[in-house]
């Protein structure tokens, strides 16, 4: 077996051990020190239907069910792109509302702000759009509360319903200890009306 065949076999065996549905990139095989060969091998495995390319440079070991292939979510793909590019991202607009369950509307364009490169990534019939912003937009320490704050800003104070408040209570109640430890810090980066809305909920859940 040649060196190239040997490395290709290592790649194939490693992918076979990946959890079904896992997203991966060429960077996940950086230890093999042969990106061009990794690229060719992944391309061949894609043609063989062993793996699926869900976006440029992003692959998955497909989770196959009796109903067909279960694809990763747009948010999972966006997070993997950010990980690959070593960038921070946060969903915004309708994307944030949908992820939190504040809206059932699935936007055609999933929009994220990022401190990385501005770009548009095609995923099937949808797009992931990364909008570049300055670093101060990433002063938050947690993940859940910043997402809630962004979604509330998108809705505006006049559109906050009892149903949305109940959803927020459920989300915060289901958060882990690590997430709760960052909430007061992140809350004070929000507008006054959002502080007044969220503070009683956070206190009731965390104290």
C-alpha cells in the first residue's frame, strides 16, 4: 500500500468512527499534514455517497433513518463554519427568533453577525449570511441570554406577548449552572426595558 493509499484509508476509517451527523472539515485532519490529499479523499467519499457535503468545505457523516437522511441544522452548519474560521458569531433578526421558538417562520436567509469575514454560504435552497461587526458586539459571556436579548431587540417592546415571556421563563429555567453564572453580566449590556423584563425572571429562576 502506497503512502497516499495509507493516508486515504486512515481518513476513511476515522470518518467511520465519527458519530452519525457530525460535521467536519479538512481542518479535522490537519494532523495528517496533507490537505490536498484530504481534499481529494473527501471528494471521492462524497461521490461514493459515504459522506455528504452540506456547504463548501463542510461535510457530514450522514445520520440515516427509516425516513431518509437527517441533515444538520442551519445553525449547526453556521457554528461549524465559525469554528473552522476561528470567528465568533451570533444569530440575529428572524434567525434568532426562530432558534428561540419565538417564531415558527423559517427565514430563507439565516443571518449572523460575526467578528470574522463577511460572506454568504449556500446551503441547499437557503443561505447563511455573515455580517461583519465590530468586536464590542461580542462582549457577552454566555450564549442563551445574548440570544434572548438580540431576539427581544428585534421584536421591540410593544410586541412582547405573554407567550413570549412564558417561553423565556422556560428557556432560562432549562439553562445550566455555567450559563446562569454569566446572566447578570450579560443582562447589564442590554437596554433598560429588556433589563426590566428579564431581571425578575432571572432572579426567580436562579436564586
